[in-house]
C-alpha cells in the first residue's frame, strides 16, 4: 500500500512537471501583454509533430527534435505576433479571444489536413526506457521533461528578474508608453516575448511527444490543464506555474488512486475554485 | 492587403470551415445523412468511415460483377428506383451529443435526407436517433453497442451490430473455454471510461457475469480523453486481477498501453472491447507493446477472391489502412440501409421503414461474420454475432475463438512488449 503510494506521488510529481513545462509559455505571454493565447495547446501540438517528423525523416530523438521545435515555434511566435497579435491587441478583448481561437483552429486543421487524423506515437525507448529505483519506476522520458521544466522555469525567471532584456520586457508590460519614452521599443520586446513563449511551448511539445500520443486535437486534451495551471499559479508568474503544475499533478494522482479516476477532476477543480475564492490572483500572481 | 489581414482571413476561413459543414445538394439522387466524428479526438474514425463509404458508394452506384451475389453490386445505382444514385451528406458530430443532435436536425430539415446512419459514439447515437424518431426518419446504426439504444421503444431505429449483451455471452463462453484450458479467469477487473459506451457496456458485462455466478472484483472507471492514467494502472497492478477487460476509445487505449509498459504492468489476460483497440492507428502506435491483447470482432477478411477480400482490398487502396471491425460494421449498416431502400422502391421514409422491418439477409449477402441480418420489434439485429481475435505479433489481429473459425490458437499469458 505505502509502496504503491510512493509510486503514485512520484508519478504525480513527474506529471506535474510536465503540466508546468506545458504552461510556462502561456503564462509568459499573459504576463507580458495581457493576451490569453487560446492557440497555446495547438502550439504544443506543433512541437509534437516537429519531434515526430524529426524522428521519421532523420531517425533523431529529442536531442535534435527539441532544439528544432524550439527554433521553429519561436519563429512562428514572431510571425504570429506581427501578423495577428499586434493588431488584435488594439481591439476589444473579444477580438483577442476569437483571433487566437481562430488561429488555434487554423493550426489544428492544417495539421489534420497534412498528417491526417490518425494517432501517431514515438517509440517508447527513444529516451532510454525506464529506471527502477527500489521498485519505484521512473520513465526516463518523463524525468527528462521534468528536469527541463525546472530548468526552463528557472531560466525564464532569471531572464525576467536579472537581465536588462528582462527589465525592458517587464517595463513594456507595465506601461508601454512610458517604456517607449525611455527608448525601449515595445514592438521588439513583445515580439521577443512571443518568440520565447512559443519556443518554450515547442520545447514542451517535443518532450511530451516522447511519452504521449500525437494527434491534431491533442492541444484540446492538454489545453484545459494549462489554463488551470496558469490561473492557479497566478497569471503571468512563471514560478507560480511550476508550483501549481506540481500541485495539480500530485493532487490528481492521489485522488485518482485513492478515490477513483472518475472523481479526480472533481477533486482538482473544486480545490482550484475554492483556492481562487480566497486568493483570486493565484499562488504567486500580482494583485 | 496587409499581411495581418491575410492571417486574419485565414483564421476566419478556418473557423468557418470547422463550424459549417458542406451543403452540396443534387436532385434525383437518394440522399442519406451520415453523422460521424470528423473533428475532435475520434476524428480518425470519421476519416476511416468516409473512405469506407466511398468504397460502398462505388459498389452501389457502379456495376461490380466481381462481387457475385452481394446485394446492390451487380448493376449501377439502385435498381428498385430506376438506377438512382446514392449520395451521403456528412455531418460532423464533434464528439458531442448536443452537436450530434443538432446535425441530425439539420440533415433532416435542411438537407432533406431520406434516412440517417451513424453516429459512432453511443452517447451521440442516443441523441441523434431521438431526432430521427421525432421526424419519422429511419436511422440505421452499425457500430454503437450501448444496450439501451434499442430499449427505448423506438419505431425508426435499427441496429445491425451485435451489442454488449451479445458480447457478454461471447466473453463468458471464451473465458470458460480458456479456464478449461488451464488459464486462471476467476478474478475479473473491468476498466472503462465514463461515456455512454464505456459505462453501459461495463454495466451490462457486470450484470451478465453476476447472473453466471462470477463477481467482477474491481471496477476502474475514468474520465475519457485522460491526460494521465498512472493511478488507474497502479490500482490494477496492486489488485492483480486474472483478467482485465478494457473498454476504451483510441486516445485512452494508447495511453493505457504506454503507461502499462512504463509501470511494468502485465495482466495475465487483457481482453479489449473493440473500439479503441480495433483502430488501426492503435496498432501502428502501440501494437508492438500490446502483443497478445484479445479483442472482439465480427470482421474477417476471408479467402482471396471472396467479396469480403475484394472489399477489404478496395478499402485499403482507398484509405491506406487495413479494414478494421469498427469501419466494417459501419459499412455494413450502409449496405443494409441501401438494400432496404432498393427493395422499398421508394424514398418515402415510411416505405423504407417497412422494408427495413422486412430485411432478411443471409450470411453470403453481408460482409460481416454475422449469421445474417433480421430485426426484432425493437430494431435490433437478432442474427448478429462475433468472435475473439488476438494481436499475437503486434501487427495483425488473428481470430482465435471459437475453434470453428479460429486461424490460430490463443496464446497465454499476455506478452505486452
């Protein structure tokens, strides 16, 4: 019993780290420019397909797939910013929602048209199988995703708090006009923010692809968790997303095991709503 | 036009393409509505069924003498209606019962279809067929197995597929034979999602086993389209059942296979209930780590040159995938419906309904391994039956039970990877 319980908690932590990795891009874009990117899940989906194409064409694992997905998605992030976001940000909130939602559908059904609707999968041992530590099983692919989640979170946090670039980005987020008067170009800063956010999302996708199925609608399945993670962690807070991701992962695993998988979402979401009741800004969000 | 506007336009186009189905209309054809998941997580099913229906329409609308006695194959079009061609108007149910219902309404009132088929997920067949019943339009279903669909006293609903109660019997007899051969089958766990399909099949199996004196020791339910199934697999691993019966759609089935391998869990026997485990993309994605999984099926390719082998090849050429049980049952339903329309010699719904009630197809007139097609008062095909198949090499299912139709002997225990 206790033995299995340890495995449940370990599994929950690894799952939570993936949720955190998945959500970091979403929270960054929100923090930088108050835009909710409904296409976020589909960015992750694109990252997964990059990993898949890299594997089928080059036989390469995440060592090639992950950097390439980061690069390609970062480029897409810049294109999306200049092509769509910059303009709809001037419109009402509804325009942002529908704009990014339309983008989500465009991406989803382009992939659907190109790759078909079949479920795809990468080989299970692409990232070196599974460790067995005193009977506790840890999948190397999930561990890698977990470690990368920690590193990405730390790197993003340091970038925002310790570098000039980070200060400039935060300045634009705070007050774009004032920043402009100080000689900072809001456009470039926000484009960089989109590149970083989309790049992190592509990285997440390429790593998640090593242990999850790949299908054009996968962004839908994983997307809801990302929004919950980000609002629990506090919109805009990168460390908040990490803590929230881990928390949700463990609570989900424990309640799924102890109470039953059908009820785990009820447990997670009632705790979530209950928490927001007391602290609407989330764990680490600004008031 | 600026670049941003181009992107905006594309986004708008994508949204409208996703929200609005195609509404092509032609006269002097027999229009049948097909409601299937074309988007959402079961979209692969919709893609498969479209290819299968293209093949079926080719067989119905063009002469295919090589298919021998197979109904509607010999001449082009429906002879009973002066060679009228059949056309399918598709609608996307988006994996949602509410959408399925709206689409049924649209197909009947706006597209003026004479009959409906679909809708894959039992929960959506439930709502879509209720609309058909209200508008007195025949609804022929080929693949939804939730028992209650034919327990509603409907007059316009006909179901060709065997259902959960039929398979409870098949599973019971199969497990009995396996027990006689030395396998342990006393401790049974049922793993299922919480949809209409998963819940009702699990319930039917539990009840049927109970009547035979077998208690289902463990019932593991989960919400469909799961992001993670580790806790469910650990529950099974801890309780060590002899037999795990898995009732899952494709996405969850793939996740279970991957998670079982990651957590090193192999039940002695894994018995799947069709759907996800029959999807060719399940086999391609995780077949190699699911070796030895048992499954139910009513489809078998048959000897070379037989109508089933010819149809299977036409489908493979069209879609690139092998024919699976689910898509074959959907195709069979379309043939049953068109045969009835042909016999009715009319597109009047009431006449089609009467013809469906009088349907009496023999085994050599159908593509499935049923004993025939004949509906009872509830609209259920009483001659539907099935067999047990096994994914022995991780690439192709072979029939293993009952002995009379077995290509190979069953291999125990579950090998996995």
